[in-house]
């Protein structure tokens, strides 16, 4: 099955209280994609908006946090016959029309996992502050160098996975929060999967970010943990 066949793609959008952002994401979703919104217990109109745009709504399992939403989406994907999993954030900062660029990279490089680099791509003014850019670069460079590779945005919300990759990664993932992206990245290389990054666009999100300064510093701790785990 060709990766560029619309019917072969399942889009997963993890979301918690993102009624404005999820509407923008669903409005800009490529026509014909099968879309599932993984809801983490929203108390606003996120679920109602998703249903309005005929997206399937999946209730998040495993607990609270983005990592639980991502794992729920992967579990659901494995119960389908789709060949490719495309994952984007639901806050309106990720443009789902970047999919063709990412899938082209997957096909050209024969990759199992593709992450979209907001650092290398075109960012809307004000979408990322200097500290976010700096911290993402430091974390990404350190994790990438563990495998003698250069990456710039490991903590991105843009991901494309082959079916092989999801089957391999899903049993390995335990993260519950925003550290999920780092765990995916490290687990990809630990499992011998091929991972690449491609430049993608990035917009200012709708509403207030849930990724606080405390959580950003906590992710530095997780970076050290995943680095040590990969050695031992």
C-alpha cells in the first residue's frame, strides 16, 4: 500500500481543552483523512467541536497527560488496518497540511519515523520564544549525539510513523506527560528504527500553553534519565 494513499493514513490529535485550536486543525485537515481526536478529559467544547467536524473521539486511557493520549492513539491505530500514523497537536500550532512534506521524507529516506522540525521550518512570528528555541535545540542535540546524529526539535508535536514503527514502539512507551516525545525518539533508535526530521511550519497556538516553565525544566531531568537509560 502506498504511503501517499489517503485511505492508508490515520491522523491522531491528542487534545485537552483545545476547542479553538482543534477547530482550526480540523478545518485544515487534508480531505479524506481518517481523523481521531484523543480527548484527555476536556471540560470545554473540544469534544463537541471534534464531533461537529466528524472526527472520531477516543477517550484517553492510562491516566492524565499527553503521553497517555499518545499511547492511547497508538493503541487505537494498531486495532485498525491503516498503514501510516500521522500525529499533530490539537492547539492549532501544527499545520496538518505539512503531511506531504513529511511523508515524502519518509519515502525518500526509507524511514520508519519522521519528526517535523519547527526549528528548521518557517515559524510564525511569536510562535516560539527564544528560550523555547534554545531549550529545544539543547535537548535535541544532546539526545541526537547519543546516536551520532544531529536533530534540532525532538520535542515537536509533528510525527509520522509507519505501521512497523508503531508496533515496535507502543509496547516500549511508558511516559505519561510531555516527556513522551523524548521517549519516542530514544526508543526509536534503541529499537533500531530509522528516524529522520524534516522542516515544518509552526503557528502561534490558540489559548494558553500547558507546557509551563516548570515542565520545561522537568523535561531536562527526563533528558538525563533517557540518556542514562540508553547506556544502561
